C-alpha cells in the first residue's frame, strides 16, 4: 500500500513539474546598448513589434549554422510577415574587428530582417547566450517565452509554429 501511495505521489509531483515547464517565461529583455547597422546606439529593452511577437537570433559571420539558419528564414520571412506580422532582429556577436564583415554578408545574402551589432557581447552575456545560433521568441507583451540553441534544417518551421501559437493564445510547449 505504501508503494502505491509513493508512486501516486511521484506521478503527481512529476505532472506538476511538467505542467510548469510548458508555460515558460524567461522574463523581459534586458536594457543593453547595442548598435544599429548605421552605428547609432540602440537599447535592447526597446525591441518591440507593435504588440506582435518577434524573434531575436544571435549569430556571427563566422558561424556556418547561423548563416544557414538566416538563409532559410529569409526564404520564408516575407510570407511570415504577411501571415503573422512577426518581425526578426538578428544580433551579430562579431567583435569590433570582425563586424566589418556583417554588412557585406547581409548585402550579399539579401537578408530582409533587422540587424543589430553587439560588438562587446554585452547583450549576448545578458541573455546567457553561449554559442550561436541562439534564437529567442518574445511575445507581444515583451516577455521571452521560448528559446532554442543551434540550427538543424527545418528548425525555422518550429519558430513560425510557436509564433502562430502565441498569436492564437495557445500554450507553448
């Protein structure tokens, strides 16, 4: 009898933990000064999308999976914007020396999303990003609700599914 009670209690505790796991809230964006592509200072706490969800990716010009991810997203980005109103901010973590390659990369690839420069890695550290690519999804209230490290072909499909769930008011798993 004791073992049955123990098993039931364990199942209850695990189910509570799993329930909390699906409603993640990583908090608001930190207030860090980065640069826009034209060199102007920009406060990351001001990132927004008029009450719609948005994506933040951390990338670098030397990161092959980052380039592959951004190419895949760029292929569908126009459709995403039309269908959901989503916006993406790609934050380059290239340092002051290698950041000279950011603009030629963007122009060469024809990426249509907004690019920010985090040359001192202050935003990267504040967001606890260890390796790129690292992707975050922020809801319309400015709360970070999902994150993903790395990139495999097709990951961008998961990103838009999460955006659609946020818009529909569904729970994110």
